[in-house]
């Protein structure tokens, strides 16, 4: 029998991570049409609201039910506004490992939301789900994503040369593929000890203690 992630809600002091809802479609589409998202992910461009609806109602449930991963909406606790998403993918239930990625809406960047959401997810995975390894892959030139990995305690394991396809704008406004390297990061249960306190002390995000 294939193991699957539960439909859960994870709460921090500033954020609530929950399953994607059909009401998120418009905000999700707007976030996915951002230039940085287009540059560093394989999200189709332009990303339509119908595409967002299909993701929410078909792709995300299928990934969870098949045991491959989990998509979580990251929302502000006070406003309930969608600030980003956390994705778990390529999950191996025998090894108890999964790959984690994150996207933050352009208006919400610089607030430490990605680090806060990723760390809360890692704590839930290691604690409640008894996982033993989380992997992250960041494009070689995506320094913002690399900073998130470092803030939550990830260890750089090496480089997958020429393994990533990024995207750049051409003179006519269209997108073209460019090859680059992937930096591979890992996070083990012992790596996150003290990560929340360190981030809070350095202003990385407001300290938090509770998640479900």
C-alpha cells in the first residue's frame, strides 16, 4: 500500500500552511506569472487562472494520493492572503526522504516567509512524519533560494553539472531555455536543531513554536 501525506494545516506565528483551495486560483496564477518564477521554474508561461484551477483540483490531489508529494498554500495568518507555496515531491517512503521547494509571491519577498514556511514544514516532516532526509535543489545563479536553504540549516552536498534548465527573456519578449547547474542541499533531523532560534535572533523571521 502506498503511503501518502495527510491533508494538514501547519501554523507558525505569522503563517498558515494548508491545502490549496479553489479560491486560491487567481492569486496563484498572478504569483506564477512573475518574472522570477518564470526564470527559475518550469511553470508554463503565461500561467492562466484555468491552469491554476487545474493544478489545485487535479494535479495537487493526484500527487498526494499517489504518495509522490504534497502542495501547500502558504498564507498570512492575519490576512489569509496567499504569500507562496511549499511543494514536496519525489517522495521515497522506504527511505523516508522527499524533495522540498518553495515559491514566494513578489509582493511578499524579503519578509523571511520562505525560510519560516520551509523550516516549519521540515519540523513537521521530521517530527510527525518521521522523515530522515529532505533534499533541496537550487539553480546555481538563484542566490535567493540558496540563502533560504542556508538559513534553515541545509548542508550543500555538491553540484549537478548542467542539470538545470532556467529561462531568460529574449529581445522579442519571449522566453528561451538556458542550461545551468543544480546545487544539491540536504537537511537531516539534527541539522534543524537551533535553526528557529538562530533565525529569530538574526531577524530572519519572528519566532514560532506551534504547528499541527
